[in-house]
C-alpha cells in the first residue's frame, strides 16, 4: 500500500505526517515472504514489561494484556527474553528446564495462550534460546558433575587443570589456561566430586555445554523442536559465537590492560567465533527450514567486521542465520556519539558486504546502556531519539526495537551498590554498575508504578521520569517520540521504497547531514538527518546518485520549516532534525530542480 491522502500539518509540534501513515498501523501488514524481511521485532524483557498478578515482576499474562498496544505501534514480532524455569542468577539466562515456563512468569499454558493471542494481533513470537550453557541446577549438569563416569559428564567442558599453587588452586591443581569469564574472574570452576574444573564463559552458575558431543546437539535440537511445534516464529540465539572452545585449551593472548573486573583483556581467539560453530549453524538452519512459515534465526553476534558478520549468514550460500545482529551500527563502543560519517560507513558496509542478505540493525537491548544515554546530549534527547529511530526504521534492514526505546526511556542505574540486582554490577561496582539501569519497568502511565504493577515494591524501581516519559501521555501528544516511532513504522509498512528499495547515499562527503535515497524517482523516498547540534542548510544532489531530480512531498519531519519543502534545495535542518520526503511527479531536468 502506498501512503496517500491528506497532509496533516501538526503546527503545534512541528511534526508532519500523512493521513495514510496513521491508518496503516491498524491494518495487517502486507509483507511479501519471508515475513521477517524489513520487519520490526520488539524485544521484551519479561520481568519488566507488565505485571499481571501484583508480585512486582512482569509476566506472560502481562505481555498478553499489552498486545493491543504492540499492534497499534505496528510491530511484526516480539522476542521474549528467557522465561524458562531458572534459578534466575542471570535473570533467566541460566536455564534449568528448556521445555517449560518459570512459575514467576506463568505456565506453559500461558505461553500457548500468548502465542495464540499474539497471532490474533498479527504478531509473531520469537523465543530466546540459550545454547551455550545451562544453569548449574539443570538436571544435566547435576548428573554431569556427580561423577566422571556419569553418562552426562561429557556434556560439559571439563579439565583436570595443571599442577600449581595460588588462589585458584584446588588439591594442588590450577585451571588449565588463562581464560577469563566475561562476567569476571577465572572461567574455570573446581568440582571436588569429579576432581576437575568446568568451563563457564559467563557466571559460574552457567556451565558451558560441550558442543563437540553429538548428544548435546541432539538434546538442544529437540528443545528447539519442542517450541517450533508450539508455533514460535523462531529464536534469538544467545551468546552463540561462544559455542565452541579450543579443544587444546590454549591460552588467549593478552591485549594489554584490564577490564572493569580487574581481569586482563584477552583476544578471545580460543573461546569466540571458532570455525566449528558454523557447522552447527547450518544444521540449525536446516532444522528451522524444515518447518513451514519462514521460521527465523536471529544471532546475538557482536563481531568486529562486516566480513565476520557475513560468515554468520553463510556468505554467498545464505545457509546459516537469516538475521545475525549487526552491532556495528548501533554500538560503536564506550563513547558513542552521533557521527554522520560513521553511520554512513556502517550502513554502506552492510549494504555491500553481506552478499545481499538482510541486515539486522539494533540500537538497544537489555545488556547495554540505552542508546539515548549513549548518543544523547541531555539537551536535544527527544530529537536525537527520533533521529536514531529514523536510522533504524528507514534503512534497508530488519529492525530490532527494545521496549521503552519508542518512548525515549532512559537508563536508570542503581545509586548504591546495595541496590544492585545484576551480579556483574555487584562484582564490578563502581566501574561496572551492571545492567539494571536498562531493565527498569516499562513506563505505561504517569500513575503509580507507571502502570507496570499494582505492587509498590517492583523488582527494580520505576524511574521518576515516568511522570512525563510514558505511553499514555505520549500517545495523546501528536508530537511525541512514541508517535514519531509509530509513524515511522507505518511509513515503512506502507511504502515499498522503504521496505524493498535500494539505498543510495546522497552527498557522502557531508560531515553533519546523513542523507540517502531509498528506491527510485517517481516513488523513491529521501531521508535527511542532521547529526549535529547546529542548524545546517543543505541541497541534496540526487543527480549524483544517478536519479533525475523531481519535485518532492514531505511525508514526516520534526523540522517545522520543512513541512512545505517542494525540492531538495536549500533545506534547513535544525539541530538533530529528520526530514523524510517522497519524490513525485514527472522527472524534471537536472538543471531546473536541483
Ligand atoms: C547474552 C545475554 C545476556 C546474558 C548472557 C549470558 O549476552 O544477552 O543478558 O547475561 O548472554 O547468557
């Protein structure tokens, strides 16, 4: 469907949208197959989304209650962070039973209900699948650690260690190498009953599975079938580059310096992205492809280069994951800042370096300081959030949204160590405050507990800014961040140029304004974003991108002065403003229009 109809100028707010954009979100999407191409996938941290039983924690029935909102926003699928039975040391990423639901979140019947209810709202359900490790309370590990002769012993990664002394020594033996846990300390844990160390990439309560054992593969494939049979649309594969370790257990190379936990920074060459993992990814792909309905595999893939990322798709063979996350666009490092050139470089790398595969872009998740606190400047935060949403939702990519991103929720880290819930924050305080700050309850209303729970004791405190940053207030305000995101999503659904059109950069030398064209003249769409704190006046040279200039029609902007722009010349973008316009009409000659 193309967006047509009355232009509605929202003079008070400076936002301009088309009437069609507002209608589009209510109708079922008209996606071509596969459904995930160009889709909006919304991550839900189930503890923090909506509490339905007043225990101060979110749950599955809470998610079900909010499906109407998610449909209104226009999301195609939700990814639910782990809701399986778990001791909750890593808030669900330590699973003790892969084929159930933790009673804190509900029951298996609740999950089946949620999948069915979501379908009624045209929303698919994607589960988190933790393949790298189980909980140390999983029956497999309890058996494995009971005796070396237990049939499950080899399901985990064990070492006798080597003779030595020191703080990590047990019975005169120390860990076999210098590997450190990503969550602090040695990656090896001694078990007296078997007189061996086991390897854990994360907490010691998360022992790594031994993926070289075919029984492990069979068991994990069986749990994935369990959920595929129940209608889930796919999986987000947790920490999947960590699946294999060097069988010789050789040391990793120190890169110099120490991390927040005081551990040496290592090159991770023996514990991350080993070639064997790709064999498993191909097997997994065959598994999901054996089901109808385009089930999808998403990877949690923090990888340094586009070539590394391309391997996770299977390169030109396209036979591994459909959507490994491109973390290079949204997470530049510790000091993210808006940089038109860096965005341009990374978007173009994904355009040209993935053998035509669909990029998966993301700016926020449950493990990182929220994007607004990384890219924001404290003065223009709403505009900056809208700019980030525009990059996410107008590039040629599938988009991952994290709950609260659409309303501009901030990170609210604990003030004191005694308040920290995430164990890495307790261990790493104060350098590493943990991940509580980006996991605070969803802000639904300006009322008590932000409408998240009836219980004043929520599992993490509700940030005070819920008085203004919340769904209810923003829904009623046409110029809000929430409505901006909704209009962007609607535009993307309604405009084939935004979903499928090729992307060409405009004026690639401009250090401040990021601009590109999606599609072609006579229906193509131009997006221009001012990545700087100073107003910029630009003329966009579309002819240089091989397209004849034509008149334009503004579709969406938060720059009031551009509501009536009719050409690509002399556009003044206020600080951090975004302008989105359609090329229309019969092409004119280069000389007259540009
Ligand atoms: C992933 C998850 C993170 C978890 C870790 C260990 O990085 O996103 O939350 O702590 O894996 O499972």
